[in-house]
């Protein structure tokens, strides 16, 4: 095999034919598997030999020492071609081949044709040759190391492998050439470093861009490592080992790529350092010249501009004019400060990589430049702060004066609001205006103090100066103090007027609030009355429940009483407030009579409800006493019967209000439900009566008699309820009939 370096680009058409390939699989001895897929077409032995020479130049010597397993796929070829290929292996790679597996077709060649015995020729060939069918190839090689052509699971893409191989060879060629050029440039500069006047233009430039070559190498290395990692994930070998893939370190010389990258980075770093040194030597003189230009202007014309502009003005318009002039001065300084920033960055860069003698000079220039620039910047900043503080003070003075004028105008105007909401709104507006004035005066004081502080804290112009000239600052300070005193007096006068107006408006707010709450009390009391008449109907099924309902009723009445008392107090308060404000009582003609009328109706209804509950309590107490005793007196039985009938009669009685109107508790169905509980108790007491009389043998007859008595009571109650409903219907009819009659009477009166 030739020692000449072979490149894929020179034999790309042959490699594309895939006459042979290294799939990346390994045999059980960790030897690489070389596959020769013979086709039905005539195979060029010369091209095959060239392909094998190229493929065998890829693995390392260590990998070759483990030997190759060659798979000759003869399923689509003739025997004589297979035999030629096997014999050719003796001339191409006899020492590296450990085993040759000839995959025979399903219809085996004629035995006469295949009389040549490879195993007898092992000594002469230098390797073992076996004939095997595709499905039995796994006896010698694990399935995970075989491609899918032989029933294996190993993935192999020949085009992808060839593309990556081209990238690898291109990188190797370019990086090797670039390394030689960079080494030459670095060594030549080192030998001529004593020549200080050597021009930077004479520097040699490499043929390839180092950044591009390094990026290509990193991408290639990343691809190799990623493919190997994916191969390890893809499945195990025969004993759980990784599933090998093409383009791993033994196939594509991953260590070689890493070595080239390391060497290239080293030389490129030296080359960059060389370029930096050349640029630094050129920058030193330029920096010194520019530094002196900046220092000369700032200490001369720049300082004179600031010294001649120290006024702050006596109004906002004057301060704005001074601010505009100062911005022009700042604009001139900004150009030189930009030069300073650029020079400072250049000096800092040179200090990080400079030699000792250069560092001393650079630090001296940097210190001188920084002292002058910072001192001048401090003067500009102080002047800017003074002007901004002056504008803020004059602007706040103008705003505060306008606020005081607005507040005084509001206090002089008479306010006659129509309701409490408008009073609240006016009061809120008044308080907000007063708070705004207070905040404005506080802000004015702060800004005045800040302005005086800024004027008195001007930094020195140079290291020799310790104090700044006073100039016209004293007049400005007196003007600021006079303005603040005047604003304080105006604000105090407005505060006195606000106190008087606030008291009157708060009384008016309280008046409207009392009237609204009094009306609300009437509504609440009406809601309590409505709830009492519509929902408070039940009387309880036993003594305990009735007593509980009686306690709740008393609490309910207490709530109504508190509501009524609260309404009375509110109406009394309105009278007092109206007298204080010298206005008529707004609710004396309507709210008080309504409150008294609703309270009287509630009192009558509450008393009736309490009496019914007390009757029910007496009835349940007597009934339970009868039911709990075995021997009961006749008088006690009669008492229960009498109290029960009285309670039933009371349920059908309406509540008569002081104005003569009537109102029933709840609906007829609610009344019937309450009466049903009383009748059930009466039935139990009647059974007790019969037991006392000793009529236990005629239970059915006794029960029928008792039920008959209760039916009579129920019929009486039903008749009363029906009579009430008929009365209501008649009243509605009478009202409907009276409507037209009243209209006729009105028309007749008009005619007369």
C-alpha cells in the first residue's frame, strides 16, 4: 500500500460508487468491519483497490493491529468476481485481515465452480475465508454491528460519511497551512523585535482567516463528539458495549482534530498578541498629543467661559435664557469630553498589556487628563444644578401664586349646595386646594434651600484655589428669602378663611346626613313591620320552641325600638343644626309623622304577636303537663281545651291599626299551618281525656268522636278564613265600582 497521503477530493467519483466502506461496526475482537458490496455490474478492480487503499489509510495503527473483518457481499455477483476480490485482498491488506466472510446468494454457486477451497489456502492467503449466508452472518458478528443489508441494526449513511470526510480533510489541509504561516509570522517578528522603527504595514497576513478555520474545526469536532455520543445511546454490542458509528475517533482521527485546534489556537493567540503590540506602539505617540490638546483647552477657553456666567436670574424667563447659554457651553465641552473618554479607553487598554516603562508614562498622562476633566466636569455639573434649582424655584413660585389666587377666589364665592353630596364634593375640593397650597409652599422652601446650598457649594477652579468668589450671590439669596416670606403670609390668610368655611360646610354635611339617616330609619322600621306581619306566624310545636320564639320576638321588638329611637335622635339633631345654620327644618313636616305612624303600627302588631305567643306558651305548657301525667283532673283538661280554642280564635283575628285599617299575620295557608299544630295537640289531649274516662274498649268510637270535635273546630276556622277572603274580594269589587262613580261625581261637580 502506498505511503502517499490520499485525499477524498481527488477520488470523489470513485468513493461515491460505494465499492467498499467502513460502517463503524466491530467484530468480537474489536476489529473494524470492512464491507465490499459487489453488484451485478462488472466491478473495476482498479477502482476497488483505490477505494480500499483510501479506507485503510483512515484508521490508526493501533486500530489496524486488531485486524479487520471483511464482508464480501457476493449475493448479486458471480463467483469468479468474488474469488478475484478475495485474492486481491492478499495483495492489498494481507497483514491486517483477520477474517473474510463471503456472503453467498440463496441459490448457491455450482459446486464445480466453487471447487476452490479457501480454507486450504489459509496459509498462502494469510487470513481465513468462510462462505456464509446472510441470515447466519450473526454467528460471527453481533447484529448491532451489522448494517440493515445483513439484517443488523447499525445505521450507516454513505453520503453523510463522505461529506463529513471532505470537511475533515479540508480542515486538516487549511489548518496545517495556517499553522505554518502563523509560525513564520510570529518567529519573524520575534527576531526583528529589536527594530523599534519597523513599520506596522510590513506585517504579513495569513492566507486563511484564523477565525473561520477555528470555527470550522470546532463545528467538526462537535459533530464528531455528538455522533459518538448518539452512538453510545443507540444500543449495545454483544456484551452491552456501545453501538459504534462512523466518524468516531478511530475513523476520523478525532484526536488529530483536537491537536490541530490546540496548536492553531496557540499560534493564533501569539499572532493576536503580536498585532496588539504593533498597534500599541503606534498609539502611544497619538495618545500623548491628544491628551495635551484636551488639557490645554479645558484649562484655558473652557474655564473662562464658565467664570463669566455665574448669574441665576430673578425670574423663570431669565433662568431659562441662562440655561440655554449654559447648554451651548456644555456642547462645546462635550466634544472635548468625548475625546477624553476615547483616550481614557485607549490608555486603559494599553495599561493592561503594556510594559513597565510604558505603564509609568501612561499612568502619568491618564492622571493629568482625569484631574483636569473631572474638575471641569464638576464645574459644569454645579452650574447646571444651580440653573435647574433656579428654574425649579421660580416655577414653583409662579405655580404657588396661581394656587393661592384660585383658593382665595373659591373662598370669596358663596356656596349653596342642594344636597350632601355636592357639599362633600365642595369640601373635598377645598381641602385638596389647601393641601396643594401647603405642598406647594413646602416645595418652595425645599427648592429655595436647595438653590442657596448649590450657590454656596461651588467647587474650586484649580488645586490652588480653595474658595469661589461670592459675586452677586448675596443679592440672589435675599431675593429668594423675600419671596418665601411673602408666600407664607398669603398662605396664612387663606388658611384662616378656610377654617371658617370648613366649619359651616361640615355642619351642612351633618344636616343632610341626619335627614338621610332619619328617612332610612323610617324605611328600616317599615321593613321590620312588613317582616313581622308576613313571616312571624308560627307559634311553635312545643313549650321549648314557643319560649325560644318569644325570646326572639322580644329581641326583634328591641331592634325596632332602637331604630325608632335612633330616628327621633336624628330629627332632633336636624333641628339643632338648622338653628345653627339659620335655615328651616327640612324634615319637620314629613319624616316625623311617618316615623310615628310606622312605629304605632309596629307597636300594635308586636303586642298582638307577643300575646299570641304567650297564649301558645300557656297552651303548650298545660297540654304537656296533661300528656306527661297518668291521672289528670278534669279541670286541667278543660283548661287545655279552652286555651286551645281561644288560641285558634286568636289566629283568625286581624291586627287593627290606630288609623282603623286591618292587617292579618301571614297568608291563610300560613295561618292554617299554625292552627294545624294546635289541633294536633288538642287531639292528643282528647285521647288522654278518654283514657281517664275508662273507655278503652271503644277506641275507634272514641277516636271518631274526637276527630268529629276537631273537625268542627277546623270547619269553624276554615269558615272564618273563607269569610275573610270573601270580604277582601268584596272590597276589591267595591273599589272597582267606586272608581267610575267618583269620576262621574267629579265631572258633575265641574259641570255645576
